[in-house]
C-alpha cells in the first residue's frame, strides 16, 4: 500500500483495517488553492448580478396599505431587544454585587436584588442621570407605546412563574400533613389581623394619598389585602439560606405562607371586583380558585404520581417528552390561574406542590433551571418594579411619618396575629415568634400586589413608593430577628431547641 500522510489521510489506514471504506478525495479538492476559491467567489457574484439585472425588469403587484411599516416594525423589535438585553445585563450585574454585599452583612440577597432594580430606576439613576436611565428604559417620548416596559414585564412574569414552580417542587407536603390544621389556623389569623389593621389605617391614608375617583371601599380593601400578603418566594429563599427549609418549622412556614397567599389573592380578586364595580366577577374568581385547587389535588396529583413512578423506573436522563411535558404543564397551570384571576404564579406553585419533592423530576428540574431563573429571569422583575418606584415622592417629614406608620402596622398585624395563633395551636413562644417574623416577610409577592394596585389606580405613586419601602423594611428585619431566635449553627439541628434570644 502506498504511503499516505497528512491531515486528509489521518486515520484512513485504521478505518481500512476496521473494514470501513477509506474516504476518497477528488483531484479538484486535492489541488485547490486560493486562485480556485477566488474564481468561485467571482463567479457567484457575477451570477447574482445577472439575476439582479433580470429581476429589475420585472413588475410586482401594488404594495399593501401596511407594507411600508415592515421596516419600522423590524426597527422597533430590534430596539426593544437592545434595551431589554441592556436592562437585564445591568440588573443582573448590580443585583449580583449588592446581593453578595447584603449576604455578607447577614441579609437575604433578594434585598440587594430589589434595591438594584430601584437604583436603576427613577429613584436614583433617573435622578442623577436621566439620559443613562433611558438607555435602559426609553422615555415615553421615544417609546410612547411602552414596548420595552411590556417586554421587560413579560420576561419578569415568566421568571416569577418558574421560580414559584421551583418553590412548589421543594415543598415537603408530607412533613406538613401532620400540622395542616395548625397551618390553616395560623395562616388565617395572619390574614385577618393585618387585614383589619390595614383597613383601619386606610382611614388616615385615604384623605392624604387618594382622591375622589377612588371609592374608600376599594382603597380600604386594597390596604387590608396588601398588609395580609406574605412574600412566599422570599420566605422560601430565607428558609433555604438559614437551613430551615427541611425542618418542621420551615415546612410549617411554607404551608402557612401558601395558604396565606392563596387567601390573600382571593381578597385581591375581591378588591379588583369592587374597583371595577363587578362583585359577581369577584365571587366567580373565589369559586373557580377553590375548584382549581381541588382539581389539582384530587385529579392532577394522582395522575402525576403514576407518571413519576414510570419515570423512576427508567435509567438515564429525563426524556425530551418528560421535560417538554412538564414545562407544558407549568404553563397550562399558570394560564389557568391567570385566567381565573388569582395570578399565574399560584398555578405554577400548585403544580410544583403536587409533584413529589423527592422525585427525579423535582430534583433534575431544580438543578436544570434554578440558576437560570434566579440569576437571570427573576432579577428582571426587580428591574421592572424599580422602574416604577419613585422614592423621591416620599418627601417631607409627614410622608416619612406615614411611611413609618405603615411599616409598624404591617409588622404588628402579621407578627402579632401569627404569634397569638401559634400559641393557641400549641407551639412554643420561640417557634411562634420565629414563625411570626417569617410570615412578616414581604417582598416579591407584595411588589406584585402593589403593581396591581398601581395599575388599577387604587393607590397613588407616592403611596406605592411608601409600600415598597415597607416591603423592604419588613423583609430586612427577618434575618436579624430570626438569627436572634434561632442562630444558624443551631438551626441546622433541632429548631425547637435552638439557642438565641431567651424565649421559652
């Protein structure tokens, strides 16, 4: 056999020995050089010019009325994508930096991510350099239809939906089953007390921060519902950071927060119905929400258990059909609750909750999408909220006094109601206090509710900014108070015997 060498022939001898026919190399390819490629390129250009010359002599039918807008639409799409990518890059970078800084001082990183969104909005960047802020979110003059804001909102909502699905996957419903009655009792108490206090606070806020176009009933209902919200996703992240998510207290807190927020969203449906003068619609929302929850646990859960068992018997990675089917189920569940009127996040959470938390599907989905959701998609929501928050509107000592009053009422209602109900259900003072401070956590869900109120016109931009400050303050209090009640090294053991503040 003749000697063959060079890159073209590498491995051919081995392939012949293995019974595989060698690759035959044509003479043109063997001797092709720069001149041949140049001739090929010139020939291609010449043929195109010939085709162009023939095509210029052809006549096309008249243009459609909107055909001239195609180029403009492409420009708008490109501009939206450009601003969206720039905004995401800015909030991910700044959120990561501030998140690490807040984690270093013992605060949940989510506070830094929320503050990053506020800093990139009109509260800081818009005050210091409006031109720079408009590089991220263009002004109404250059984007009158709000294409960029709408795109950012869509991405942020998708991130929240997927994050709530992950939270549901990590919920250990078996651990909660033994204390379901206690969880419901505590949850309802943590709603009723802050709801009443929030409605009472509305008596002072309404003449100061509302107008005649907003009925007092709508305003009071909204303030009560906003005070009753617990930030379920933020609570879940704090529990994970504190290594309490696998404990009975953690399961109890997640169960209370889940029941709390479902009830609070039913209240929000009532608020929307009253604000839009459609009480019949509000009653339908509550009824359909209860029917959806029953359907998920009585019908969907048994079907998913059977599917999970089949997946467990197979080795290897999850099949594309399982992955796509799970994502489809998440989207359909979110679509159902969004259509009902209790927000899409609860559909995705309920679907995650009915999937066994220790199954392969739960484990692999958590590993596959957790970083993408928490690092990229979820900060988009914080950016969207930050663009709507104007802290400078809270000017003057009177406004800051009202802001302090809102924060105190929020803390007293949630903490006090939860602690009292916890003691009545047999929990210790330490567990009740820890559960009270956890239920007092606000943030993500509170921001969602506040955005709904602002969109409905029930609250003013000034009151919106005050409520955002309250949400950040109550969330920031959670970590240090929880550290006092249950130090991290003790929390890794039994929470009932953890050291810390001198509570029984």
